[in-house]
């Protein structure tokens, strides 16, 4: 049985790419007799908005996607800001000696020492839902942020801890987030957390190949609903590989 989750950030209204990811996770859970969970990753206090949380509930209901168990809201567990999910840190300040004066006056963060982590755990591996096995390479592992001066936990740490706490055994997300997997798998190994399977799916883009993004004002599900689109039919169509006019599929 699959226990999957949809974990959007409430920093804008959802678009068709979000709908595809949520629908895939929902289908995987329902067809296996498992559970589908919803987690609100409101880790960025400067961009998260209550109205966007309500919009997530509204959009998922319109698509006909229900969830099991109470919604997990990350800010109620810890106030942790989003870091860049895929950027590898080159170790610029790793060897600097501790300086209490600099530490007191300069913004800083706690990072994972990847060299020591790899000595302890080795290169992480992971399994995709289609059975393929992957092994991370050294250049995919950086000194990921674990905590910052203004927050006790970062994106990577919050993600793996919350997945494990909820019992998630299938992580469904876009292939653009695959670069997050090596450092998250390494974190799971170091913390002794269970390994989920991963389904990194193809992306929905604009017809000209541009990625859908909130910051670029991608067409929202709310706008499609207001335009008369039937949400349940839309969910069924995108799961069948059919996209509305103006959209296309991309593998990267």
C-alpha cells in the first residue's frame, strides 16, 4: 500500500502542474488501498499567506481529490524557512575558525558537513517507483543548510523528518526536484529514517516549453474554474495524458 502526500507551499495559487502532481499521488494511494496526505509547507514566513492555504483546499476539492487524516501544517511543528532545494554549497566557509563576535553579529546557518556525512553513511541510493535504482554522485552532495540563525530547521531537514513522522512511503513530485533526492536520502541515512520510494514525474509546461511558475503568473486553477472548467474532468484528463490547449509535457 502506498502512503503518498501532496506538500504545496502556500505562496500563491496552484496551477496545472500542481494539479498533475496531486492527482498522481492521490491515484497511487487510492489504487493501492493506501492513504493520501496533505501537508502545508508554510516554511517561508515572508511569502506564505492564509488565503493561499484556503485556496489549496478549494482547488483540491474542485479537482475531486480528498485526503486522509488531519492536514499537517509545518509551521505548527517548527518555524523553518525554505532554502534552495537543489543548490549544492561549495564549502566556502567550512574551514573558518569559530569566532563568537562574528557569530553574534553576522547572519549564519548550520550546515551538514558532507565530507564527514559521506564517510559515515556512504553515497546514498534511492529507488524510483518504476523499479529503477539510482546512486548519488559526489557532485550532487553539498553542505546542505540544516538550520539558520532565525529558524531551527531548513527545507531538507523538515521534509525528511515530516515524511518519516507521517509514514510516507511514496514521494510523488516533479522531476525538477530530483536534485533534492541525494541530500535528502543522505539525511535519512544519518537520522536512521525509513527510505521511501520516489516518483519523479514529467512536468506540465506552457506550449512553448516555458515552465509553469507562480512568480511568472502561470494560469491558475482558480482562473480555470472561473472560466467554467470542470475540475474532476480536468483531473481525469491530465492523468490520461491529455492537457488543455496552451500546455505541453516536458521531461525536464
